C-alpha cells in the first residue's frame, strides 16, 4: 500500500451507514449472550491500556494474559507506588473508551485506512507481550480481521468495519464500569482496579468509579457526535 493511501483521506460514508454500524455495535453490546463473546475485544483494549501506560511510565512489562471468561491480567514491575503505578492502574477501564474516542477523531478526519492500520499495529505490538495461548489466539484473530479488511476489501466495506469497531469501543467501554459497580455493590471484586487505586491514593474507590464513568460516557457522547458529523 502506498504511503499516500495510508496517510491520505477517504470519502466519508453516508449517514445511514454510520447509523447502521452504531446499531450493529449496540446489538453485540447489550444482549448478555452476545456480550459474553464480544467483551473479549474490550478486554484486549483494557489490558492493552494497562500495558501501554506501564511502558510509557517506565515500568517493565512482564506480560499480558487474556482468559476465556473475558478477564485479563497485566503484570509489570517497578515501584509499587507512585504516579506510574497509579496511571497504569487507571488505564484499564478508560482505555477502550479513549481508544474509541481517538478512532472517532480519525474517522471524522476521513482517515479510515490509517485507523485500520494503526489498530493492526497496536494488536501486533500487544501480541508480543501475550503469555497464554487463548490470549494469543484472541489477538491474532482480531488482528487478522483488521489486516484482511485493510488489504482485501472495498472502501465501503472498510468504512463499515472501521465505524463498527469504533462504535463498539465507545459503547463497549461503558458497560464494564457498570458491571464493576454492581460487583462491588454486592461485595465482589475486592481487588478491582478501583480498589487498587483507592489503596494507592487513599481516594475512595467510588470516586475512581466516578472517573471511569465520566471518561466512558463523555467519550461516547463526544465520539458519537464526531461519527455522526454533529
């Protein structure tokens, strides 16, 4: 692919396609049976967020594991306290929504091809740090889908795929925070990211949950406006 194709702009899809992709993303996010499968993609973004921020803050990333129950684990080494650890812990629940917001910004700028290739590159980089078979399979399948769409499909198909993926990140970034809130209300998830952040900062976990909600909902609103051209 020529660099002009990668960094150039592509025609914006019709509004009806943007709306259809939003409905499709909502369809695999709301019903629980479909969410149990599609949530794996959100887990990739969640754990990838932990891993990326760990590296950017100077921590040593030992590996990432993705599990079939859609949970995940990112292990990094470094100071057990401090800003780097706080940012790493806070990155998980905010990563899907912020990635979706960044994707919406690229799509609003008509950079469909660039978005697909950036996503492929991020998945490839994450694959290097995966430390279990199921996690590797999940990332390979997801990355292959982006790669094949980028190389083999027509612009309309690429646009539909890209918009669906971004809508899914924006919508799928909202539900896990509500799920975590429900678990904590019933005494579950004592070692959740919010509870770890509370122990690190002495700020109540409920305020970290509020931050996660604010990021996910604001990203959905802002990203949605960009995607719809408002």
